[in-house]
């Protein structure tokens, strides 16, 4: 099972953490986003509002990065610290 | 020292300790950010979400980048996480150097980084509900000044 | 508040009091200059000469100029006069504003002013005698950045 | 008697303060500098080393500014604070 983490506004709609068995056609971070948008309208709405960054195993990566069931995939809305 | 602080902290005590450690520094530049409450938006508090482990690492790398760009004696960054009340300090950036311009510039650089590039997510708790905050266009423009 | 201080002062206590007074400010930028002693020149202390009345007025005018250029909530400048020992703070500039960039820029501006345009004269008391110090070419160049 | 004030390096060689009856041909700040250079070699040496600013009655003025016996004239080497 892949471990999905959601931060900021996304954590309000998705919770902090979900476990997900990746469907066979979901092999990149971008495909996972498309998948989540398809089955969760709240995620789709939150996603459409701002550019997400993706971290796989705590490293920020391009959306084309391959992912698997042993990965931790974090969804990061725009940062705003300070 | 990079510190994510879940409780109210005293930035002046930090600054004093930091200066005492910064042997040989002639210059200490600092920035303290405080939660404003009187801006007509009815802000009661901030809530700061972060990514444990990853946030600390990103800030540490920014401090290393600052040390690569300027000759610095020391850097201390304290950033609140969780609930922060109006009037409380939310961030302290302190930079020590032999001369003043490196200290001032690195402080400016690190604040621009924290506003747009550090994994924090800021929610304003307002009288009429919670609102997640994104950086202003200005913050991204400020950050872009440092692109190499 | 503009203060010429003949005795050692606590810049952190000043900064704390200043922040408490700066109601509505979300940003406090500050600079603390400290007398360095370990630079191979054998500096034992500084002596700061000044022009009573005129020095205060010049600094007050610079603070007013900063308030004209940036939207500021408050400015505090404390500058030592007379003998200043190695390791002691010689200057504090603190600037409060609603947002961070005006606070940081005004702090930078005021330090450049103090280095080259405020009527102070700095003598280093060194192991091998006293030496009057003039600003470096760099200090004048830094100051020229603000010419309008 | 004009009141002359010397600051910084100049105060080491001239003292802080002197009273001077201005000679008849000394009617501007610049003429006073020339006069002091003529009769005081320590002043001449200190003066030659750096650009002086002149304040008459606490206001910094150009060297051509007229001066009189009731004025306070201050000699200011390059400033170095901070």
C-alpha cells in the first residue's frame, strides 16, 4: 500500500494520511493525481485551485516520477511560511 | 540552529544567546515576524502546518545556501508551528557576520525563502471562519530577486 | 526614539520594548553592531566622538527620511558615544512595519546612513596606538545605492 | 570672537575648541581654512589628509559661506559611525 500524505488546505478535505493500493495504471505521481481527481471531487476542487508540488519519500520530484506501493507520496499546496 | 517551535518563544532571548555565541561577528541582523490581528480581517490566530523532517531539512539547506553566498559567522532560525496567537512572534531569523551587508542580505534572503520555499502552510483563524493563505505575487517576486 | 548612549546598553531589552510599542507591526527588522577585537589589528576599544545636538538632529532627519520612503510603524536607533569596549554593542537600528520588506530596507538604509552621513568620528584604540577610522569605499558605495 | 570647533582627528591636533578674532581678509569658511593651514602646520597636515565639511552655527554649509566673529564654525572630518 502506498502512503499518501496531504498538507495545508488538502489536509482539511483529505485528512493527513491515507493508505492506497495503487491501481495498475497508476505508475507516476501525475497519474495518481488524475486518479484522485477522478474518485474524489473534494480533492479535484482543492487541486484545481493551486499548483501542487509532489514529494516522493520526502524528496520533491517532477510529476512524471515513477511511484510504487512502497512509496510515501506527499501532496504539497503552495508553501506559505514566515 | 534551526528550530521548529510549537510554543510561544522569546525572540529577544534567542537573539541574545545567538549573539553571545557568534564570536568574532561585528554584525547581527535579525527579523522578527509577529501575527497581526488588527487588519480588518478579524484574524484571531494563525495555524501553521508543516511536514515533519522535510521542513527542517529545507530550512537547513536554505541556511547552507546563505552561507555559500555570503561569509557568515552564524545563522539561527526559529519558526512557530501549530497554533500561534495574535501578537505572538511567528518567526525569528538572525544572521551574524563580520560586516553588516552580508548579515543584512542573508537575513533578507532567508525571509524570502521562508515565505515561498519552506514547507509551511498557513491558515488564518478568522471570526468568520478559517482561510488558508497563499503567498502574495509580491512574495514570489521578492524570492526571484535571488535567482542565480 | 533616537538615543546617544554613553554607557553599555542592552540591545535585546531595547528591541523587546520597541516591539511592544510597535502596535500593529507584523515585522521588526534590526541590526546590532558590535566592536570586534579579534581582527589582528589589536583593537582594545573604540572611541566615538560626536557633535552634541547636531548628531542627534542628523539621525532624526535620517529616520524621518526613512519614514518618507517606506510605510513604517516605528524606528529606534541607539548609538554609543565615548569609549566602547571590545564585545560591546555600538549601534542598534530597529525598524517596525506592517510588512517585512519596508522594515528590512529601511534598516539597511539607516545603517548605510550611520556609516557615512551621521556626524560620528571613530577612533580605534589599538595595542600600538590610536587610529582614526574613515569609512571604506564600500561604505560610500553602499550609501550611494539610496540616492534619489 | 568666532568660536571654532574641531572633531575627530582634528580635535587631537587642535583641541575641541578655540576662540579666534577673524582677520579682516577671512570672510568665508574657505578663507578660514586657508588661514588655519597657514599658521598651524598640524592643522594643515590633518586637513590635507581628508575632505573636511564645515558647519556654521550647526548647519553644514558650502566653503564659500560668509562667516563673522559671532559665528560658531565647526570642522568636520569624514564621518564614520555605526
